C-alpha cells in the first residue's frame, strides 16, 4: 500500500457552509496533501450549543463534499471516547494507518487560539499545521513558526453562527450554503421555525 500525505480538517459543521467547502478545496489544491479527511466531531469539547444532531451534521457534510476529489469523510471519531480531543484523534490515526505525512488543517482564526487547545504542545510533536491564509495581516506566534505551512486561500465571510441566525430569521442563505445543505435543512426542518427561503 502506498503511503499517503493526509490532512485532517475537523469541526462541528453546524451546519457545513460554503466557507468549509472553499477551505477544503484550498487544502487539496495546495499540493501538500493527497487526501483531506473530514472529521465531523460527534461531541466537540469547545461547543455545547449544537443545534443539529451528529447524524444530521454528518449527512450534510457527506452531501456537500461528495463531488470534491480527494476529500474523504472519516468516521474515526465515532470510535473514540467523549469528549473528542484533537490529540486523541491524531494518536489514534497514527497508530492505525501507515501515512507518509499527517497534517492538521485549520484556518487563521483557529490558529490564534491554538495555545488553548488540550495538549497543544503534544499535538505539535506529532503533526505539522496546514493553515489557510486570510487577507488580513497575521503574525504567526513564535512557538508555531517551525510547525506552520501557509496555504493560499480566499476567505469567504461566513460562519455557522451567521448561518443559523439567518435561518432563524427566515433570511435567504443561497450565498452561504451549498444547495444540498439547503435542501437537507429544509426537508428536516433544522435551525428554523418555518420553511427555508
């Protein structure tokens, strides 16, 4: 079996939006990885107010990424104990798969708070970070300089919080969500009191 260069992109995806899709494409296009594994976190340690169940979030992710080459939806975190900490996932993957290289992929916003993550220094002993650039100037902290590789990326101004507020307010979200996500949310009546515009 050929060893692969794999990037991990985790999140709660509540719901998945066009920003998530764009950042995944940027990581794939970077040339640093052969596959991007998407980790839908069943029980994110930093989030407690999820509006959609894990099963709904996972299905929306599968639909939104299904036509993007190089993206694999990983169910690894279903097997791990709760809450799902990144360090445990990384150790499990490295103990289970023969990989040429493992990267952890994230945006600049997550990089700013990386020092607050559980066992962040241990994470850095196992993986390097692939970080999607953004337009604003950002200085990489000294403790990360040797562990970060920047990836060209055009940021889309959207967040899951913004999407949920728009849905609750009955505002149009076609510029924020993939059509498969809109259909799924509407069909299952997620994040809304009435039908989706």
